[in-house]
């Protein structure tokens, strides 16, 4: 399995865990909102995955702690992304 596929699978697992565990609740709220707006489940999860991946990248790049406020703000901005 290619590294990019492994990374994508790991990010999608994080998305699934956040939605199913309702932790943080904003992830599931965003998922439900995107579905209501007409996105498929896969599209909604992929959009949320972009936010998860971006947050992980920034943590690693900047060596900063997880910023839930920033994460929630990014979720609320979906489907638009700043990438």
C-alpha cells in the first residue's frame, strides 16, 4: 500500500471516529450539515478530512499544540477551505 493511501486511510479513520464518537461534537454537526446541504457521505467525510489533515500538518510544521477553536472554526467554514 502506498504511503499516501495509508495516510488517507488514517485520516478517514480519525474522521469516522470523531463522527461515531461525537468527539468533538462539531465534527458530527458539520457532517450532518454537509449532508443536508446535498453532499454525499463520502464527500462530507472527505471535506472534514481536509480539515483534519490541515490541523495535523500545522501541528507538525509549527510544533504547536492542537487548537480546538481553530479546528471548529475550519469545520464551520466548510465546504469552503483555505487550502
